[in-house]
């Protein structure tokens, strides 16, 4: 550590990272009265946020073995929390965020095991899983060739870029385009910006997703380890593609959805299926040609009545950055500490409210009324969806 600096810091909190984690924390800390500034090196939402499917789920996809798990129970209340916020009546006002789907579904290609059917019908699942009658089903599942089962989940899908825009718009005067290097004393953290400017804060929060690793290494912080979970996402577009927001499962598909569908609009106005689930996780072992062939076979088996002749198929890899917990997949948001530096990962978009509560609970009371001029820097650009880059 460098020698102690008696000069009061410029801000209570400096945040590095302009994805949903950084912008959400900025919003909550500002609302709590803290003097906060945020720096983003590239573009707002250009990392994991922009590559997410925007799902706000309550963990049912982790219960396909017919039992509750730590992962499913840690997020059971999240759809209700987000629904209130999206209506403007919750803990924070997200009424300006676009919702891609108010209903999310789980479908099978045949009859599910009786154990899972009984579990979904149990009191534990009441209000979280509902069997759909044929006339209640979305149009794509009303085809006579659909012989499986369809459940409505208490989940939803938000437009991640709309969420970024709403959070940014509320706090735009505190968001700047700059990379930063961290150094700290016992009293404060100094951020040395790319252009030579310096900003000091009582606390620095690293919320840069995969970028946290390089930030911490440069600051010689070695006790907050990170792990990467590689994914190989698939997107497919064609005129007239029906909207699907659903998990696809099958007999013998195990504890994970076989394919997770969300539907987005490209900049050209074409519908795009964005495919995740086990398809993306196992796809990390396949190259692009193999992954597209595998996805085509999966969709032909799951949705044989949907013609994909002439569709355009693309893939792209993305790393899901998480705290390293001995290789295990974390169920909850994580905040690591190293002096006056915090490093955090929400783990899942749906868990952002829990991460914010954890960070706020650990912050000392606001104490700074900053008098310094804002950094002489432009705002970061906004990222666009991966499907806009691919097509």
C-alpha cells in the first residue's frame, strides 16, 4: 500500500464496470445518499449483460429432477420482486424497462416422468408452476404435432439493453468512459484513469464481470479468485419466426433444460431466437460448425412442425464470470473484500436485487459531499445485442 493520504477522498464510492451490476449499484447507492462515480472502459452493457437472455426466473429450471435445490430456492422470490419494480410499485422504479415476455414456459417433447408432474402439482410449487390448457397455449404450441406438456412459470424476460438505458438515464451525470487502475491506502482508494486524471474514493467496487480479474491482478489483490464458465450461444433468425420464451426439456434430459429459448428483434426488425441452456453449456466443447449442426438437430426434434428452411444460424462464445468456489457453481451473489476494494458478481441477472442489498448493508454511512468537478470525460457508448453484430 502507498503512504496514507490525509486529503479527503472525492467520493464515497467509485464503481468500475458499466454492465447491469455497476449501473444497478450506482443507482441504489445514489438513492441511499452516497456520492458515487462510475467508470466503464468500453461500452455500457457490452459484456455479460448484453449477452444474457434477460431471464428473470424463480429457479424452476433447476428443479427438473423433481426436488428443490439450493439454486432453485435462492431465487424463488425474484420474479415477484422484479414484477413489482417493472410496474413502478417496488423497491426501485423500473417501469421504463421493456419486457419481452410476461409469461415464460417449460415444455417437453413427450410426457414428463410422473415424479416431476406430481412435484409441479404439489403445494410447494403452487403459484410458481401452472399447467396450461390447450386453448391457453401460445400459438406455436397449438400445432397438432405438439404432443408434449406445457407449463407456465412465474418467470419473465426483460430487454437487458432497455434495463441498461433506464439505469443509465437516471444517473448519467455520474457515468464516464475510462479505464482505471486501482491503488489503495488504509483510508481510501485512488483510481488512475487512462488519460492521467486521478479520482479518490473511500471504497472502490469492481463490478466489471470477467474484467474484475485483470483489475484485481493489477492492484495485486490475490485473495478474491474468479472462475469462468464457458458458453457457446446460438442464434437463429428467419422472417415470420414465431416468438418462443421457454425451456425445452425431454425425458432423460436431466436436471438442466435441454434448450432455453428467448426471442428478440434484430436491428433489421427480424425475430431472433437466442438459444442457451444445456445446448450452450455443452456447446463449449464444439466448434461453430458442430454447434450449429447440433442446434439444428435439437430444434428439429423439439419443434418438428416449425420450418427453419432458409434460416440464418450464428454462434458466439461467451464466458460467464463467477466467484471461484472450488469449481462449484455459486447459487448466490458474491461480494469479496480486500481493504477498501470490493469485487462483486451477481452470478445471475435475476439476483441483482440481492447483490445490491448485500453491498448496501456493508457500506458505511454516506459522509462526503463532493465539491470536485466531474472528470472531464465523455459518456460511454451503449452496446448493441449480439444478434445485431452477427447478422
